[in-house]
C-alpha cells in the first residue's frame, strides 16, 4: 500500500514516514502543496495524508484539485486548528477523516488502516478465507488457527492481493503499490515475496492460495467466508 | 471627501445666493420699467406744456411759444430740448436750449404718439416723445406738425444707478448676514456628530470606555451600537488576556511535574508513563484554551444563521468519518430555525455534540433544534442531541464538563468537547444540561434565552 504524506514540518513528516514505513507501507513525501498535488496526481496512491496548513497551496486546495481530477483514494487531513469549521470544510471538499495535532501516531495508524480497508470495499476489519484469516486492525494473519509470522512487506503484499481478491494483479501494479518512487524496482523481489508467502500460508501447497498467471500476474484465489 | 458641514454650507449658500441674485435682477427690471414709464409721462407733460404755449392764427399759421414754464428749455445744453417741425420737413421752432442736433422723428399723423430712445451723432442717448398735431382740416390752409421733446438719459441713468447701488448693497449685506447665521445654525445642528467624534477620540486615547454622553435620537441608535461593539471588543480583549493567563498558569503544573520526573530516579517505564500522561494533559489544556479564545460569544450584531445548513454540513462530514458504524440519524429541525450568534461558535457546539453522539452511540443519533419564544427580536434557541450509547453516569457529569478547566486535577481520557461546548454556551448566557435520552444513551440539551 502506497501512502503520500504532504506535510511542511520536517520533523513530523520524517516521523510519520519512518513509522509508516516500518508498518510496511510505501511512503512518498512532499513538503509543499504543489509538490504534493503533483505526486498525488502522477502516482498510483492508495491513501494521502495532507496537512491543511501548508505554505503556498493550501491543503484544502490540493484536495479539491485531486478530487476534481478524479483521484478517489481516501484522504486524511491533519490540522493544527481544532475548530470544527476547518474540519468540516476539509471533509466537505473531499477528505475522509481528520486528525487534530497533536495526535497519537497509533491512532493515526489505526485510522489509516480503516480508511484503506474501507476504500477496498471491505467492511469487516477481520477477513476470513477458509483456513486463512486476515486481521487488518492488528495486521496479523492466521492460517489454520495458527499465527503466521510475516514481515511488514510480506503482509502488505498479501493484503494488497486480498483487497483485490479474485482479480489479477500484475507484477508492475504490485510494485507500484508496494515500493516508493525512487526504489530500485527489481521484479524478482516480488517473486521472492510471493514464494515466501505461499510457503508460510500453505506449507503443503494444498490450497493454491496465490495463483500465478504467466505473463499477467498473480491472483488471490480463496473465496471469502463468514468469520467464526 | 467634503465634510457634511461643508456640503450643507455649500448647498445652502448656493441656494441663498441664487435666491438673492434672482430677486435682485427682477427688482432691477421692475424699477427700470417704472422709471421708463415715468420718463414717458414726464415727456408727455412737456409736450402739453409746449402745445399750451403755442398759438395759431385764424388762417392756421403757427405762432411758436415765447416762454415756457420749464426753465431748462431756455438754458443751452441743459439736456431738455423741444422742437416743432412742419410735416413737409420745415423746422418751425426749436427751444433755446437746443445746442445739439437730435434726429427727431417727424411726419407723424394727427394724434400719433411715439416714445422711444435714440442716439445722436455724438453718441449721447436721449429719450424722446413725438406728437402729431394738425389744425382744423376743414380750412384750405390746414397744416400738420410734429411736436417733439427729448431729454438726455443721464437723469434716468443716475436714478437707476443710485437704485442699483442701494439694492445690491443691501441684498449683499443680507446675504452675508444670512450666510453667517446659517453657518452658526449648521454648526449647532451638527454638533452632536462632532461630539461623537470627540468622544471617540477620548476612547481611542484610552480615557473612556464607552460613548456616555446624551445624543439626539437620530444618532442614538448608532452610538448605542457603537457602545455594544466597544463592549464586545473589550470583552474579547479581556477573554484573550484571561485565556492567555490561564494557559500559562495551567501549563505550569504539568511542566513542574515533568521537571521533577526528569530529575527523579524513577525507572524508565514510570518516566515514560508520566511524560505521556503530562503531555496529553498539556495538549488538552492548550486545545481548551485555544477554543476559549476563539469563541466569539454573544454580540448585538450577529446575523441569523440557518441551523439546518450547518447541521447538514457536519452530519455529512461525520457520516464519512464514522462510515463503518452505519449510524441512523434522525434530524428534527423546525423549519427556519435560526441561531443569532457566531457561525464558528455554533459549528463548534454542533460539531462536538454530534461527534460525541456518533462516537459513543451504538446505532442511533437524534438531533432536535428549534426557536422557542419566537415573538422576541431575537428568539431563543434550543438544541438537543441524543444517542443510544452508554450515556454519562451522574457522578461523571461534573468531570466531563470540567475537562480542560480544572488543571489541578489529573484527568485522564479523551475529549474536552463537552467542556468547550459548555464554555461557549455560557458565553451566550445559555444553559447546558446532561441527562439520559429516551434512546438510552446521553442527552445533551442546550437552551439559549431569547432577547
């Protein structure tokens, strides 16, 4: 999952970036409104975190322009002003949630997870696919009732495939959403992640959880079941 | 920009000058016509005099006058001249005074009279009167004559000059007098405005707090509004100062605690906990005091705000934020419900109350808003927000309202929303009560009095 942060305060920006990265997100950052708008329009973003009080182009203006140009990924606004007038204005122009500074980063992470899940059309925080269970709140995966130990990157790859369950996800799409803009995109790495996921989720390969479609990409094959 | 005094003075002066100017011209014309008429009558009188002194022979021969009652006919160059001309063109007689040639008219028919003015070859102006005469046309010797009198216009001119001098002189004097009186009246009439300006200067200088003089009814509304504005301005200033003071003071306690913690030998975990706790407290304090400073409060000029529009906006936003909960909202807002106050304040009240309801409610939120006492200039305003959450226990109500205010106590937990709402409500002289809703959860009711 790829997140764009538009924040002019370097300290907060760096903190958010490193924290989100450690959670396995690909994070692009912009320090100004115009840069943020450019990245938000040019890259395949899954969620944007936009500060309202930016120098030059305001956060409200960015959101307006992003929405006007058809970008419909969730947007979380950060504001130092706790007044409802600011919050409501942000939500009105197209933001989906807000955080008032100062905030707990854990709360921000929780809301980011909810927004991303919601934008994938999934309403439950816990998703079950037969023996495999994905908890988007705690970011954990269980197979046959056992916790599967995944790295943050592996989790993000699996989550992306599950959020797009049944659809074919190309390798480049996957790279696009997992890696940041300047990252060296070696598609072999994706293959390695997929192989490791298969082994961890389904050691005896009886379920064929992730299917490879030659030349087209990957597909998460399991059907969603009601959680127990 | 010309001052009001200047404008009034200018218009009144223009009107005054025009009035007296036109009056003067009319009087001048009337008097001149009168003088001309008098001249004509005088000349006709002379014609009769000359006619009287003239005799005729039984054969119709004319015997010119020897002496005339008017002395000026005998003094050469006196300015009064007479002549008799036979209608064939032969000059029969001219007065002794005639020293200049005057192009008199002749060949007038019997009884024909002509009055007018003429210039002789030396450019002198004369008034003349000519009279056509003939005797006994039945005799074969009858003749026709033209009697003419001319008088220099100097007399009439001197008369009109004298008249004009005194006319324009007195008109100018009256005009100046009236202008002066008018300036005085204007000064007096506008003096209340000048007084307001003076009083404002005093206020600017900091020597007064309000316009405390008595003013005429036309501007009393203005001065009253100005006073209300000044009052709210002063209140705001007071509140800012107070908020700033409160902020600084209330931050001292957590700072002191942090200070002591840093110097203590507590284990790391305890340190972390204390720091986290105090930082949380400090951010609550800051949020609360900021909100307090931003509250506009009751004002005499607040335009009415359409409540439904704001509720829709906020509900639209909250619907997004709490999308997962799928809350059912019942908004019962009487048509045309309005709030007389600051839009930001109402937004704050509605935002905080509805946010709490969405946050703590399970499935339902209700909002009622209406304007009771609608007969008053500013009707009252009532809002009720209810949810079906756990509600607020009786013994926690006080605490919920005190968050952010009572800094000497360690208060844990999120949200200072209710305390902020209570504060704003107070600034409008309203009353906030917390109870249990018919849905089972909390019910917050706010009543603003009308005025």
